[in-house]
C-alpha cells in the first residue's frame, strides 16, 4: 500500500510541476513586437516645441496613411503576380507588367518616405538642424533593421 501511495504522490507532484511550468511559460512569454511607430522621445531628440510637435504628428499620420495604402496595393499586386503560377504552365514566364507595377509601388514608398523626412527636416529651425542627423540615424536603423550590427556568421570548421 505504501508503494501505491508513493506513486500517487509522485504523479500528483509531477502534474503540479508541469502545470506550474506551463503557467510560467505563458506568464513570461516575450511580448510580440509592436508595429514600428516613431519613438515617443522624438520631441526631445529634435527639441520640438508644441507647434512643431503638432505639425510632426500630422506629417507622421499622413505618411502612415500613404504607406498603408501602398502596402495594401503592393500586397494585392504580389498576390496577383504569384497567383499566375497556379494558372500557368511549367514553362510560362511571369508577367513583366506585374513585376514592373510592384517595382513602381516600391519606388513610390521610398519616394514618399524620403519626402516625409525632407518635410521633417524643413519643419526644424536652424538651431535644431544639427539634431536631425541623429534622428535620421535612428530612423534608418528602425527602417532598415540592425543589419549593420549583427555579428558575422560562425565559421565552418
């Protein structure tokens, strides 16, 4: 009887440990990365006054709306482009006009972003202009990712 009691107790303890581990993993799950929005401390970085902050917010909203529209269009074009694989034979070439349209949308995104940064730069007063370089470095790091800071891949032995 004591052996049965031992196994029942051990089973109960292992079950509680497993439930505790599951709860721990769900409770400490790393947060999902949020959509990239401008950092809240931009006004400190660029030393914006209240009027400039308001104008900056409008610039950001306009830029985000334009990018959302272009991203949606690009997604539709990409979907249509790749869906041709389902409809075509094995030796058929992809439609050139579809690829050109996708490239044009990407070029528009780059141009709109460039003009957005130019508008931010024009928003600054002359004494704030030196802070724009740091702002652009941070913005480009957010846009392009940390590709420059990744360590080199391990060497094969």
